[in-house]
C-alpha cells in the first residue's frame, strides 16, 4: 500500500513512554525505550497484565485521550503520533467481535479499503484474496452475526491483510482458532509481511506458534518495563528460566502434574437425546447428539471453527433452545420434574445449577469493580455479607486479581478479564459450569492456576463442560469429549456446517 511516507514497513520509536489507566495507581507500561525498524517482525511476550495490549493499543492510536488515562514520554509511528498514522496501521484486537462493523462479510472486509480510497475495481479482488489467505471460506453475502468467534477472528484479520498496511498489530490473533486455523493465520500474516515489507508486532502467549516467522522477541516484565530483547533463539535460551518464572510460555517446557481423583462414572446432571443445538445450513444433514454430562467430570467440546461449539455450550447452559431433540436435567438437579429442560429454568434456578462463561468475557460484566463483579451471584442468592466477602476474597487471591479488586472490569487485560469471568461463575458454586474458551489470553502461570482450580472443583463434585482448542488443557483435564466436525458443501465459497458428537471415556 502506498502512503504519504512511501510503501513498506513503518518505524516505531518509543522514548521513556508510559501509560496509566484512569483510576489506577500503577502504570501499565513505564519508561519504555524501544525502536522497531521498518520491516521487523516482533513477538511481544510477557505475563498477563504486563501491559502488552496497552502498548499495542497505543501503537494503533486507539488508547484514548486524557480522560482515559495519563501518558508520559513519546511514542511515534513514522515520526508522528499513532493517531496521525492510522492509514498506515492495521490492527486486530483481542476481541474480534468488537471489530465487526458491517452485516455482510464482504462489505466488512472492504470497509478499510474504501476508507483508503482504493479504486473500486481493485477492492473485490483484494477482498476475495484476503479471505482465502486467512482460510475463511464463506460467501461474500454471509451475515457476519452468524459467524463463530474463530471465524470473526479470521474476518478481522482479512480486513487488515486486504489493506496491506505498513504496520500490522495483532493481539492474540489465534486465541480462538482451531489448530489448522492457527497455522493458516500465521502463514497468511507472514506472507503479507514478506510481500509488502510491513512491520509486524504480535502478542501471543503461545510462543511456539510465532517463533518460526519473527526475527525479534521483546519481553515486558510485570512492572511494565522491557525485561528482555533480542533474537528469538537467543532470548528464549538465555532467559529461559526467568521467562518460565514470569509465566511466559516457553517451547518444550513440561506440563504441570495434577493429582486428580478421576471419577469412573458419576451422577448424570444433563442428558442429551437426539440433540440438534443449531440449525444446519441448507442441504446439510443435521447431526444428532447423544451424551450425558456427569457430576465430577470434565467434558471438552472440540472441533473446527464454525462447527457449532458455542451454540452447543449455550444450549447446555440453558441460554438457547435446541433446534431438535431433547436436553433434560436429571431428577434432583432440575428444579421441577415438570420442567426438566434447562431453557425453561428461571434465572435464579440456573444460578445454583448451571453457570456459563461466555467466549467474550465483557458480555457478562455488570458491576463497576472487580470485587463487586464477583459478589453479584452470591448477593443474588441472598447469602450473608460475611460469606459473600469470604468467597470474593478467596477468588480474588486464587485468580491473582486481589490487586485489582477496586478496578473497573473493562480496564483489565484480556487474560485478567477471562479469569474474572470464570470467577463470577465460581462464586455462585453451581453444580455444572459451562466454559467457552476458558484459557485464552493466559500466561503459563495463570493458565496453570486456572487448570488447578478447575481440577479442584471437579474433584469436589462439580461438572465442567469446556469448549476449547487448548491441547494441554485437554490433555490434563478431559474425562470425556464431544467432537464436532465441519463439512463443506459443493457450493463454491459456501461453508456448510454439520456436527457429530462422540463422548470419549
């Protein structure tokens, strides 16, 4: 893409730069001195809450003005403030849903090109090429509201790739993608950077995904300062122990060991018979599911993006009616034998029976502070004030959110928001917890703490259903598995989705 400064990569220069979010005492990033030359590919690492997303938002010119926080030092892209270089910058945020603008898939990808005044005859070729590059095989007329979280992630990236920007900023771009999608997205980004000379800065907790295609690693410490900077192999080798201690995902590091009491077979809480959670596309045969969710066991739901995993999770959580078949709570778990279907349960009845953690954490925040957010469920149950406080304090400590008790939930990092969303459900102690991508955005330390916390509540008898692409999570926790498969139709460019499920013992 040609810009006022010429084609190719943008230059980044930070001098003593720092940012403190409004209402916070601590600086998210402080005293940052950094130069990224045009065309460099940088992997930005660090523990959850180290300020990585804050820096990326600042580089993208979307951090906000003085009312959003305090700024120190200088941060420049091609010699100017990032807000003056937005025509050179393409950015994919941690929440791709927030970047969907238009209702038609093709129009959404074309939006950036139109704003850059790309000639109309060139737009649609670039749109189609970008969709192919990110592996989003769908019609240009597809309704964006019908896309899964992973598909929206690909859509947001397609919009950036089509623009051919001088600076590509990616915040956890593969967090909700299936393994094939992870490779497709990484390779698409690498190809575009290579062909255009674009500068790349990517945040990704799973370092092994991006190490083969970057030429520099920058590590932010917990204090918001640069802790390491250099060639990928040198940084990983030289700083290995310090990175592990800080919670950074280092390739080939062993998984933790869990001392779990594996339940051979427990009480059935929900039973699905011939269940169809989502209507299939025209011409596709609906897959019917037969399975049981058992107390004291972890059931994982896996499959490619667009296979209907989130829709199934919503049905299990009593938040969406199945299309066909039955989903019934067992006697003693259902509040009323005459209403065994979770979709018919009242909110208060769901509160102590089924708790759901959505794919987008912000969709379930309703309080002004982290502590109050954790207290919403216990207060709704009319628990004594001292019991509410005890549950909140315990979760704050276990989820490493105690220093953020008075912070607004919307100002947390992506990983912190995810831990808070899990905590809001745990606070009410339901018999079944449904988690949609529970570990995305977590550093190694907080990931391990979440895994141990889930293992503990399952050993105590709670049932957990987790929608996930996280291989290590599955390896350590899965007792049963529901595998959904996506099928492609013969119609060019149209994605038809069918699902099959299999409970694995």
